[in-house]
């Protein structure tokens, strides 16, 4: 998935911050990252499924780059 496409999706999730939206990013049918908006903020909560690590991002560019890097690092058997 291209970085620009990831950014567009994150912008949509962030824009509708008064409701709960969850977006899952994956590769070859394997879920990699779950993104949720923190209600009534412009903060994204990202859960990296391979490690269980949860991170929070206010910067969409940084969040998109983190997702892109995670998708690149996943090797599906």
C-alpha cells in the first residue's frame, strides 16, 4: 500500500473523531496494525499486532510512516 493511501485513510479516521472508527491494515490477508481514533481528539491509537505494542500519534505523517514500515517488515509465509 502506498504511503499516500495510508495517509488518506488516517485523515478520514482522524476527521471523524466524535465517533469510534477502527481501521485494520494488513498484508496478504494477515492483519498487522489496528488504528482507532481517540474520541474527541486528533490522536490515533495504533496497536501493532505482531508485538502487541500500542502507540499514540498526533502527527498523521508519522503514523502513516509507522504503518508503512510495519507492512514492509511483515513476511507472510
